[in-house]
C-alpha cells in the first residue's frame, strides 16, 4: 500500500529543541516545562523495509506507533525501571540485540531506548539449469538426446543445442543425457551433479563425439594382471579416473586399484578388510564398502581426492556371532548415499542349521550414516542398490525362507517409503540393478535371469545362458553389457541379448565404462578385461 511521505523534524533540530527544553526545565522549575521521560528511536536498514513501522509498548501498556526510522517521545513516566518492547516487526526483519529493553527513568533527565532493525528482501526464487550439447564426429544422431533431470525425462535436446530447465528448487540436482546412440560417446560424467542457486542459472555442458561405426564394444582384451585378488567391482568418474576393488582368497586383505586412462595400478591395500563395491559422487568423493573379517563390523571407506580413510558407520547393536557385510554402495549425490548388505551369522542356528541373513540398509546424508527401516529384514540379504534419483531407488537381493526355495526380491523407495516384490523361486538371487531412466531398468541374477522394468511392470527377458549374471551396465538403452560366471559377457542392442566372445573363463563380477567404446570388466584372480569397438 502506498503511503504519503510523513513530515519529520531533522534529527539535529530535534535534539537541539530537546536540549533547550531540558535546560529550560532544569533552570526554572516554575515554568511548567519538563523534559520528556523517555525517547525511543528505531533505526532500520536493509531492503524491503516494513512501510507500516512498528509498535512500542512500555510496561505492557497501550501500544504507540513508531516509524521504521524515527523517534517516539513518551512524555511522562514514574521514576524507576521500565520495560520497553518493539513489536509488529515483519518476518523478514530482525531486531538486533535485546527486545524488550530495560530503561531507568530519573527525575529531570530523558531516558533512551534505541532499537536497531535489519531487514532482508524476499529470498531468491527458483533457479534454473542451462543445458548445452556439442556433438562432433561422424554419423551424428539426428534425433538428438533425451534430457534426464534427477533421473526423470524432462524433454529433448538436439545434438548441438542449448535448453533451459527452469523453476527448479535450490539445491543439488542431477542432469544427464539419455537415448545416446551406441556410436556416440559422452565425455566426462553423465549424469552430472549440479547445485542450483535460487534466482540464478547454473550451466551444464555435455560434449559428445560420434564415430562412423557402431561405437559399442566389439572386442574384449585381457589386460596384464596387477594383483591376483578377486576384483568384485569397477567404477569411475571418467575415462582417466577409474577404481576397482576386491579382496584376496581368504578375504583377509582388501585392495583398491586405480586407472589413470593408460595403466591400472594398486592404489592401496587394507588388512582385515574385504571390499565389495565402489561408487562416488565426484573424483574427491568416492566410497568403497565391504566387511572386517577379523571382527563383526562392516567397513565403509571414503576417498577425499588425496587419501582413503575408514568412516564411522551406522550404530548397530553388537552381536558376537554376527558378521556385517556391506555388499554395494550407490547414491544420487555425495549427501544421499546408500550402503546395502546384511548381517550373517557365523554359527548355524540350533533348529535348522542354516545361516540366515538379516538385510541391512544404511544412508549417508553428507554428515553421518544411519540405519534405514525396511518393511522386513528377516531372512533377507540386499546385494545391490541403484536409482535414478533420491526419490526413485531400487534394492535387489533375495529372501531365504529356510526350505531352499529362495526368491529374488526387489525393493523400491519412492521418496516416502519402501515396497517389496518377489520374483522367481528355487534358489533365485538377484545380484545387480542398473538402468537408463525410470522406465528402463534391468535386474540380473542366477540362472541367466535378466528382468526389465518399463515403468509399470517387471518382465523376464530371454537369454541363452544358465550361469549367474553378476553385474550390468550400459552406455544407453540400446547398448547394455552384463557379465556373468565363467567369463560370460552378454550384450543388449535394444532388441535382444546375445553372447559376446570373451578372452577368459574366470567368473566376472564387475562392469563399468566411460562410454560405449571404453568398458572394463573385472573378476576372479585379478582379471581385468577391456572392451573396445
């Protein structure tokens, strides 16, 4: 509401008048002129100041108006202490210091109560991301790509173009490209982690190179052995920064290998730790998980770009006959990370003689790990975790009722709670999950099992193998690689699965690539395979 400007006596003139009155009151008690008992001032700075000013109350009495920047004179008060309070302050303004104030009124003098108020304008509104693509090379996909915002489709973008995604909440987001042709390679991370600031635009640039050929892996080569330990998992931030983790045969020594774009080398070895999985949010924010074989504690390690150190895991009740093993780690960002696994008894139960696991899920919020409550954890183990965003997370594993008729389980987190589904019987364990979008997710497991989720239902996909499929990864919906026992490698071209020529018969456990033509698979006794076009 617009208000007419109010007439104000200049402060210098006001205090001159007050001083003259004080002299008159003190010099001649018979004139009837007395000094004011109290002088209240409000001094407001900042932006979006309250146009209505404030209210002053003395000793809880009737309120008197005072301007945002102005004086208020209280003529008569008894001598002694009084409380003066400022109210009616807008939510975007803050009174500095004490409120109310205690003032002491003395005969023949004017007491003062000064309030300093600082205001701030309304907070910044939603932010935005400007996504740019630059595609070069041969046989560029004329249809461009699908934009994936926080794992969900958010429109399309041409092969070389700029698109603005607006009205985004301030905070962390992921932005990626989907529907990338098999002959095209996205340089760097895809998706990228970006932090949106309210009221501003954050850039996200993707460079894509396409080749005349298919671009997907055609040949697998076995690399020179770095260690003889089992390599359970492989992951990286790009073509020149990859990690492989594992353990020795007795599970008493863990290992972390690093790839710099040219050579694999052992980065670090750990006594009494068997590592199972590796994932990170950035080159200086990498997690590896596993177990302490010499104790009942699980192991969670973190790499800050310089060194690996062990983290304090979630609080768990100590049980002397139980080993905790974290089997997989994944997150939507560095402050939204899941570690999954189970508690395993080290001695058979008296009634059945079976070692039944209890599922465990832990969540890291960027500060500390805490346990996640599942619908049920009894007789279950979780073997992998993957998702498209913090509101769309999948866990896979198995349910072990104790009669040998194990079933695969899939748990889904929708941002509010978890739901569980079961698949197969007769000993099915689901071992890994991966996808390109919320409506294109794969889960793999025993007996050549590959399930696909289209956004509505899970269906079984036919394969030609009966060995356990351990891991899955792809560069796009039409270029997916799965690795299995006995060195088996499967490829999905968007239509069907086929077996590829493999240079090893060793069990393969991990697969990851920086793009369709640069894929690594890891397995038993230090096997590392490199897939190229």
